[in-house]
C-alpha cells in the first residue's frame, strides 16, 4: 500500500514537472559581426561630421599687383642734351662740318717755311654739313697739338647756312724757336661745344 502511494506521488510530481516546467524558447543569438559593422559605421559618420564642422578654411594669400614704374622715353632732344652734358667738348648733332682734302688748304700748305716770329694768315675751305646755321657765337678755336701760335679767329662776315661752303681764317704768329709746329683747330658753337672735326696748320720755323 505504501509502495502504491509513493509511486503515485512520484508519478504526480513527474506529471506536474512535465506540464509546468516547459522550457522557455531561447532568445536568438545576436550577430556579432553585424553589431561591429553598425558600430563602426556610426563612429565613421560621427568623425566625418566632426571634421566637417572643425575643418578650417584656408584662403589663398592675396597677391598684390606688380608696381610698374614709368620709364621715360628717350627723344632726339634728350639724347643730344645728355650727350653734350656727359661728354664735354662734343658737338651737338646739328653742328657738323666737312671738307675736301684736296681743296681744304686755301693757302699756307703743310710744311711752309716761316721765319721766327713771322705773322701769317691761314685760310681753310670747309662746308657746313650739319642742320644748324653758323651765326653769332660760332668761331674757329684752338683744339690742341704743339702750339696755338697766338692764333686769332677772323670773324665770319655772314651766316653760314646748312650745305654752304665757306672760307675760315686764323691769324698766326710763328714761334720764336726753330722747329716743326702743328696746330689743330675746330669750329665751336655759341654754347662752347666743339665740332668733332678738326683742321690743321703745319709750318717749319727756320
């Protein structure tokens, strides 16, 4: 009798356990790889937004336009003035003369014999090949070599126009000492500027 009770009790317990102790269905296991991918995407998105907010805007430095200085343009007038100022004794472009070597010596040819202290007049034939007339202030002046021999220019009697030939003269006095003397002379304008060409006298004092 006792065995039946114990057996019945056990059977009842087993039935109760079977009815009330059904296992709760297990929750699905989360996909770890998907979770990691989602988290990584979130971090990248936040980093991108932060960079967009805090990325400084760097503007290119302003470039100043180059300063261009005015450069003076040379003209024939300024060139002539600068040439005269920087090279003393040089004729300005309008003052020129030329001559024919065959006819330049009107008298007293080279190596003419003179006595000591003898006075004489030397005359040359020259041509105004410049563009300026030879007027007041234009003279024939000593331009170097041995001795000026007390030369004195004989003034022109008329204005010498461009292209015109003219005879110019100097009155000389031969040196007192014997020897060969060469003297150079050149036209000079009213501003004191010498022409580039020179003419010569050469005598022999005995």
